[in-house]
C-alpha cells in the first residue's frame, strides 16, 4: 500500500507550447522609428529584442513626480489591497489542505454515569446498581492516499494560489500603466486648454474688429456671423477640454487612493517627460513567460488538470488507517492503573461500487480542463494582438508626429510672414489673426501627437508584461495532473 500511495491519478501536467512565430505581425516592424528632430518628444526610438524590461519601467519617462505618484498608488490602492488579501486567502487554504493531508492526532477524555436496565444480564434477583465510567485516550488517523487524490487537490490549491499571485502582478502592472497614461493625458489636456484659451482670446479680438468694420460698412453681416460661430465653437471646445481635464484629475486622485476633493496632486506638462530612446521587444516565446495574465491562465489550466486527477482518484479504493490508546476505569483513581489500558487498530477500505455521480464528476472535470485550455489560448492570442497593435502604434504615431511637426513649422512660418506683411502694411490685422488661429490649432495637434508617442511607450511596457518574473517557478509541485 505504501508503494501505491506514491502514485497519483491522471497524467502529469505538460505546460502548453510557446508560440513559435518570430514576430507579432505578417509585416516586420521597422526597428527604428521615424523622428522629428526639431520637436520635443520627437526623437527616434529603437526596438531592441535584447533590451531588458526594467521592473520600474515608468522611471524611463524621466519624471520624478510620476515616480512618486506610482509609488503612492502602489501603497494606497484599494484594488491592490484587495488582491493581496485574496492571495493571502488562497495561500492559507493551500496550507489548510496540506495540514489535512498529514496524520491527525486527537486527545479525548470522558466521564459518564450509567445504570443498567432491570432486564440486563447480571441484574436478576436484585436492583441494578448505577456506576461511573471514566476514559482517556489518544487517537491517530491517517487517510492513505493510494490514488493520489489528496495530492492532486493540494496541487490544485497551489495552482490557484499562483493564479492569485499573477492576478496581483497584473493589477500592479495595470495600475502603473494607468497612472502613467493618466499623467500624460493630464499634461496633454493642460496644454490644449491653454492653447484653446489663447485661441478664444484671438477670435474675440478678431470678432471685435470685424464688428467694427461692419458698422463702418466695410464688412458684410455674414462675415461677422461666420466669425461669431467659429468663436462659439471654440468656446464649446474649451469647456469640453476643461471637463475632460477635471475628470482626469479625479481619476488620478482615485488611482492613488485619495478622494477627488483632496487636491495636492502634481500638475503635469509635456515638458516633464522624456521619450525613451530604446524600447524592449520580447519575442512571443518570451512573452508567455512575462505577462502575468498568460501565466495566470496557465495556472488555472494546471488547477483544472489537478482537479481532474481528484475526480479520477474518487473512483479508486479509499483506505483509512487509525489507532487509539487509552484507559477506562470505574473511578478516576484507577483510570491510569495497570488494568485499565485499552487500545484499538483499525484499517478501513472503501471501494465505490455503484455511484453514477462519480463518473459524471470525472466528465465534468474533463470539460472544465478543456474550457481552461481554450481560455488559455484566448488569453495568448489577445496578448499577441495587443503587442502587435502597440508596435504598429509606435511605428505609425512616429510618422504622424513627424508630419505634424512639419505642419506646425509651416503654420508658425506663415504666422511670422503675416506679421511681417502686416508691419509693412501689405496685410490686414485680420490676416494676422487668421494665421494666429491656424498656428494655435497646429500647436494643439502637435501636443496631441507628442502625447500619443509617450502613451505608446507606456502601452508597450504594459503589453510586454512589465519586468520578467524573478521567482523560481510556481508553488505547485513538479508533477501535476493533466488529462
């Protein structure tokens, strides 16, 4: 029986094969992005498969205030606190099951007073006498795990504890990415609010001049109405930008575990950030070992495999060994005397004969394993798609910023030329205001393009799963069941 107890039901778990592709898209991604040298945040970025992912990747954006904000969020986030508590719960359940797998020892003591009935043996011819009976014992029981069901159950709990650990890692990664992206969005919105406010001032001045020309008969009413409509549209855009900026501030406060009305959060501008010149690019085969959501899906697959082994083990004989030693006596003084010793050895074998539900449980566990396998494939495919999308964004947004930088330079040159012509009397002040509005709109678009490049960098770090895990491996034992 000891030899059989070393076995476990079900085949050993085999991790899913890693993706064999060398890239993320049919068309290879350009290893060096386009650049706009004369523009802030417009430098070229090189994708390096050999570059490691820093565990504190957000520090590469060069903003100490962002670093402090991410650390504050990690300390105060209720989402992370809930994930840590859930992980602790899973580990304690694993520990409880591990303790149940060991021999169980119980101590007992009893005291009872009995009076036999008149018809019991030995009471004929007289009234039966009441007596006291005292007992003390120590009992040991051990369920012999012949089919390995207990070990498979322990493996399943260990895998689910791993899943909770990967959930915590994924929550930490998502929190850092969201804080960084929100800070970048705040910087973009702050710049757009300031530029739009300047644009409103310029259009108000332009409207005043046109109204004055209209009163003098030098401008038609439709010209006044057109400029007025444009001004009101710009004012509406300003209100929408302010609303988005305020919502963004509320979100940032919530992410760091503060109430939206507390205040005291740093204000960001695009000048607070730098664009990393080198970006890491893990291969697909490395990605499945880095992303916590993929590793979590594999942990669930491993748990379903072990639970299938538990269902198989229930079909085999169950053996329980137990022993007890103690003493019984009619008085406490004689309880530990030489004639009061009592002991028992019990071996119990149970073999299910007709229990149709066990077969159904086995089929249900197999179906759960197949569902976990399909879920794992879905997670891997979505992860690969996510990285592919971000890589295309890094590539195309760099080209977009390059073009927007050229457009902004042209708009600024046109504004300078309009001012020169106005100084020479060759252009009206309205032309200067038109050129000013075009330059401001171009500046707003340029700020948005710069912010997109920063956010692409954040998205790539998050899509790659942050830093590769440093732990030796999952807490489950090497031999795990798999159908």
